[in-house]
């Protein structure tokens, strides 16, 4: 049997499924075949986006590690140029900023999530964005006393 439900893979359905309380009686709904089909279809739709996000986060982590280690060759030249690392950090700042702004603008209309609830769920992303902003504004290597105080937090 096949049941066609137009527009079943939308954010409203997923947001309702995400509000299920975490106990056995409520979690049994995820064992039902229609719910599993909804989740599998949604995952197939967004799996590539999730993989790209993981790749991007790994690339940013490697850039931050390279910036912290300051790897040089025997002649004193940097192996990974600072300009490249800073461009990755700034690109991530713009990406996360645009993502947060887009989500805030459409959270109520698309997923029927209040703005306050959206801000609660993305609070770690906001903290991450602020930390990247501090990292982007810090000069390397840290030489001046003012820069040392800013880097210390």
C-alpha cells in the first residue's frame, strides 16, 4: 500500500516530532512505519547538507589548530599562510551569521517556532559565533599586552 501525502516533509511535521517527550510511551510513535518513512525521507533530503556542514566544521577546526600551532618549515616560512586561515574564519562568520539571521527570520512562519524558543535552541551557535569573532579580531602572534588580555578572555 502506498499513501501519498503532499508536503509531509516540511518543518512543521519535524518540529512536532521533535517535541515528543522522552519517555517510552511517547517514543513508541517513532516505531510506526509512517513516522519512520517521514524521518527517512527528511534525512535523504538533508543528508548532503549535513555532510557539507561536517566537512566545513572539520576544515575550520583544522584552520584554528594550524593558527594555534603556527607550523613553520625549517626556513621560518609558515606552512599554512595566516591569510588563508583568517579567510576561513571570516567565511565561517558570514556563513553562521547568515544562517542564524535566516533561521530567526523564518522560524515562526515556516516551523511555527516562537523567536524566543529559536534563540534558546541556537544559543550555543551564538556563543560559537562570538568566539569566532574574537578569534578573527585577535592579532597573531600575540605580541602586545592589549592583545594578550583580549586573547585571555
